[in-house]
């Protein structure tokens, strides 16, 4: 059965909003990740697990907190999004398998839900990019306006 025109119109509107919703997703995920790093490094927002801060240079907590703060900030701003998201995703995969998975198989049982969710959210951003509202897009647009102006315009083919 072919889709109705109202369903097609809704799909078109949702598709048009996708780059902006992706930007909102990126900003929220980056902010939450940066908050984890700030809590561990500076003791704000309740501090590290158990309160306080992690000791400078302590493996792996201090390094994870730096990745969280810097990587989360970069992702939130949309600056070096794919690279920052790749590193953040890897750090959360490491956190899950090193810190959580050894105590139980499922994230609900081992307390690794946040690590698993951050890992997959950042992994998604590696492939989707930053969305419409990002510093990556702003800088790439200003640096390549001449190339875009001289490039031949393609029209989408009908499906």
C-alpha cells in the first residue's frame, strides 16, 4: 500500500529537520559528557564517584576525565566532531569492558549503562557528523565558498 500524502508530508518535514535535531543531539550529548569530566577534575556537580576529584595523572580515571571534558566540549561545539567523537566512543568502550563488564554481562547488572550509551551515541556521531549547527560547518563553509561557487550544481534525480 503506497504511503498517504499526509504521511509523505510528515516524512518530508521530519527529513528537513534532521540536521538541526542532529545538532541538538550532539550538543546535549557533548554537554553531558563534559559535565562528567568537570565533576571528576574539579569536584563540581557532586564531584567524582564518591565525591571529590580524581588524582592528577591517576590511571585511568584522570585520563578519562580529561577525555570527557575536552572531547565533550569539542563535540558540544561541533569542532573536530568526528575525531573527538571517535576518541570519546573508544574511551567509553574501554570503560565499559574494563570497569563494568567483568562484574556482569548486561549493562543494567554491571552499572555500565552510561558508558554503553555514551559509546554508541559518540559512535553514531562519527558517522553522521555534527549536523547543521556546528563550528565544523561554519569553518568549512567559509574556507570552501570559492570551491562551492565554481563547482557544477547537480539536481537530484527523480526516484
